């Protein structure tokens, strides 16, 4: 069964550095998402992406964050000038369409630790 | 924002059925009811979804109340691998994001 894959599984970075989290969505999916989960808290939506544009973003997704689909397979989340509070699990997801009956399929996440 | 209400935790025994309830009294006519689960150290995993009729798949069954204000996820024979946090989420037409609540932490006893 096709799945969403994320790399790296764990990223440790010094505060103030930039990080890029990578995702390979399911190949015939057209909508891509990033979510994050701070330890012990809820999964929170960050951004959705379709047709090379951001289609929806949350308040969390400020100028520090950006997303890109640099080629036909990868979908990346870049965090500039990381802060301690950016430490979290970051999950990528994809879906075939934006219809409310379409499930989103998640990767197993990247654990980001900011020192 | 979550629009669903679930018990914080439930416990069951291995090989017994589990019924996980969810209330969504403000659901609108076009909202789908989705269930996801999150196993320890993994990302959320889609389980099942439905609109009005009860649904079955290889993982679970979804029973939807006639007024659609509540639903129940049914695991017919729980295994230890079913221990997870289960999320009931409304799929809202036109909205792309999933809004996760705290979910129900399901513990399965051997």
C-alpha cells in the first residue's frame, strides 16, 4: 500500500539555524499538508498546498515558515531562524482531493529538536 | 473549533469489541465523520469515514446515529496493536485542514 514518507526521522538543530523537513507524498495525490504536534499536545494544522500554491494556512504558519514542491515528488517545509518552541513532531500528509470525503494520509513524522 | 466531543480515555480487553463514542451535535448536512488513530510514536492513521449510513472496512465499523449528532467507532475484536489515541474529526466541505481534538486514549489489556 502506498505511503507518505518523511525524512529525516529526527533532526537536531541549534537555535537560530534553518531546517528543511522533507516529505514524499503518495504519487497520485494532489493536496499536501503539514501538521505539527508539540509533545503532549494536540496535532495542529500548519498549511495546505495545491498546484504549487498555499491554499490554506494557520496562524502558526508565519513568515518563519515556507513550503515548496521543488520537483515532482518532494514536498518540503522550511523553518528559518528556529526557536526553542519549534521543537515538535512535524507530520506531512497528502490527499487525492480537497473533498470532505477524502482521507488524508500521514507520514510518521520528523522529530525536530531545537537546542 | 474541534466540534466533536470524545471521552478522554477508555479501556478494554484483548479480543473483545470496543465501542468508541463521539458527539458532534453541531454537524451540518454536508460534513463527513472521519476517524483517525495515532499509535505511539507514529503519525495519525486514517481509519474510516461516513456521511449518513453505517460503514464497514477491514479496520473497523462506523455506526452513525440517525440524527447524525453522534457516531460510534467499533473495533470488533481488539488486539494489543489497537492501543492508540482515536480521533473523531468532521470533514467540512470546503475546508482542507483536519482539526484534531484530544481524542480518546484506548488502552487494551492482555
